[in-house]
């Protein structure tokens, strides 16, 4: 069985490599990722992951893996900032506050879809204007939900987390390994 990763994220490929998994193909789907009016963050994230997995073309027997990560402050969804000004606004909003990182993982084979949603709590320290400006100037915020990468320079901003670190990065490995095993995909390097 071939494993198709429906994501262009280098972070997801790196995380899969921690399970000694190299996808046979990488086919990022092209879907509308805009939240619907009034859509809650967890519902939104789950919907996007399942829409992604449905949109990837696969041959019979292929296993398709897709995920979506979003950052939420209360009911507000913070996706990928459109520009540096929005990244600044996101960081000011997150400064000194708790927020959630939600990742939904979906796997499909032959019309059967299994999924998991993992939510983690994060608290950022209070950020100075200089810290925000330096981080935005680094460009690391680009393409990152919530405008920051916990596995990068922004690690210095995070006071604590509760939940899945790999889920915050973009692919909760414990849940992903379990889903892969449920479809009979061999996951080496970790116990069953």
C-alpha cells in the first residue's frame, strides 16, 4: 500500500520521519480553507482535514494522510497571517495569554476515513514590541497558523504547553501512528 501525504508542509514530512515514514507521494490538495461564518475552531479544523483527505486522488489500496492545524483564542480562529501586519496583530493578541493549537488528522483508504482531533493549550509570555518586531522581521511567521512556529525562534516565547508538542507543530505523532496502524500500515520504531 502506498502512503500519500496530502500536505506540502515540510514540518509534517519531518515529523513523519520521526516514525521512519517517508511518503510514497506528496499531493497537497487545493481546497478553500476559509472558515465559515460562526464556525468554531475545533469544528473548522476537523472539516478542513476531512475535506483535504477527500480531495486527494488515490488508487485503490492507497492510504491518504492529511492534517490541518489552527490556532484559536477563544472562538477566534487565527490562521496563517496574510502579511506582516497581521502577524504582528496575532502576536500582540497572543502575548501573555493562553490559546489553543488544534490539529485534525484524517486518513482515507478505499472510501473509509478515520480521523482524530488533538487540542493543546499554550501560554505565551508577555512579548515586548521589540520581540514582536524582531520575530516578524525573521519571516518565520510566514505560512504558520497563529503567526508563529513553536519549533523555531518562537520557542523562547512559550511559557508552557499542555498537550501534544508534535500536534502544535502540525502532526500529533501518537494519534497519527495509531491511525496508520488501524489501516494496517507498518509503523516501525515505536511500540504497538
